[in-house]
C-alpha cells in the first residue's frame, strides 16, 4: 500500500503508523578545511623575524656601505624600508593580533622622537645651526655621512643640517600647535555659543565664517604676513585666524546635534541654567570632534608656515625653519647638492603624514 491515499473528495488520508517509513539518524563527519602550515602565529613570527633581519642588513649596507655607488645605496635604503615595514607588520600581527596597525605606531613613534629631540636640541651634541661666524672653518656643502660630525651634511655656510632641522622643528611645531590651540579655544567657544543660542548670533557668526572661508588661505596668509612684522608670535596669530572658521563650523554643528539629546533635555527639565548646560553637558561632548579636527589641522598649518618661510614672509634667516631650509636649495644648488632640500623635505613630509594619520585614526574611532 502506498504511503498515502486520496479519497474521492480529494482529501489525503493519514497513513497508519505501521506504514510510516522511518530513517535512522546518520552522523556526517565533515573534514576540516585545510590550514596553511605557515598561517600560525609561530610561523608568522618566524617570517616576520626573517624579513626584519633582511631589512636591517640591507639598511646597514645602504647607510654605511661607502664602497657602494650612491644610486645603489639609495635604492638599497628604500628597499630595506619596505622590507622592514613588512617584517615589523608581521611581528606585530603575531604578537598583538590582526588589529595591530604598524603605520599608526610608527607615526606616533616619529612624532614622539621628533618632539623630544626638538625640546632637548640645545643639550644634544649637534653642530652649529645659525651662527656663521663659528663655522668659518667648517666645510660648506659637506655630504651626509652618518659616522661624521655632520650626519646629514652642511649647507653653504657650513651649518649642520641635522641641527637646523631639529631647531626648525621647534619653530614649526610651536607655531602650528599654538595656532591650533588658539583656534580650538576661540573657534570652539564661538561655535558652541552660536549653535546653542541660535537666532541673530548664529546668523552673524555664519556670515563672518563664510566670509573668511571665501578668501583663499594662501592669499589671506600673505596679506597678514605683509601687514604684520615677521616673528614667531605674529605668524602664530595669522595661522590661528586661518583655522578659526573651520573650528567654528564643526563646534556649531556638533552643538546643535548634542543639544537635542536626552541628557541635555533632562538637564534642562531639572532646572539647570544655560551656562551649566553649556559647560557641563555640551562642551565635553563637542570638544572630542573639535580636537580630532585639530590634529589634522596641525599638519596643514605646518605646511602653511613652511610656505610662508619659503616665500620669505615667515621666520627670517638665520633662524631655521623647514620652509627657509628648503628655500636654500634655490638657484641651482639643489641640483648639485640635493640633500640641502631632501633633509628638511623628509622631516616635513614625515611630520605632516604622521599628524594626518593619527588624526584620521582618532576620527575613525569616534
């Protein structure tokens, strides 16, 4: 008899219990997916160690191999940096997991070393950085040699490029960081007030902010530099004016957003005054995105200060900045002695890149 029968009216009849077919349960064993023998942490650590040692060997050959031609040494150094990065990334992944970001930690390490070296530059055994009278006996345009008294070479006056780069870092970082702090305090305060009180204050702030943003940044800097005497304080003031509008905008936008949240509405309902709501509820929450923008803005202001110094509108010689050090390569000097431009250029590039990387990392975690 079949499993089910159909009655004349079209309904299916339920089979008798003895007619129900049962199937025994079967356990199916699935073979595990093949695992690469080199995918484990131990093998990853081993491969990272091999890459790192190979990179160090190539780096030492490129830096200290005096018998090797200069183009070959430069190529070896670049190749060694790539291999070192790959090896250190594997070591970090083996130790700390896949969340390890080598670029972020290298950026933090570079900024930490640079800031400490710039702060303690007068105590370091460096050559002369601005007094040309003391360098009359020093060779001009000495080539870089890590084992010599001038590891990164000298300029046409015999001034040590490493010393000038570190003392130039003091000026560039001081100007950029102080300008950003002024921008955060002034622009953040104006933005919070405009976003909270709205009305005519918000409209006025919006007009002024849009007016400043409508002027090209470089034109505004050149105009301010032409009017103000060129010293550290005035350059900082000019750069702070440049970054205030962006701080006003982000502080205002976040204030409007935070002011509608439940904890702010609850504070108002409990009778908190407007100033208490601003300083206890709004400012701590608005400060986080403003500070993240400030990290990225530092890099832009470092480039802006270097541009002014390169054009002769910033800090004047003999006080070094990265901008006027790059300007020393004009007039065909950079073609014969490229390290005159490369030394401050590398310092500028690594610093700007590091601030951008850390700022973007910080903003992505918000």
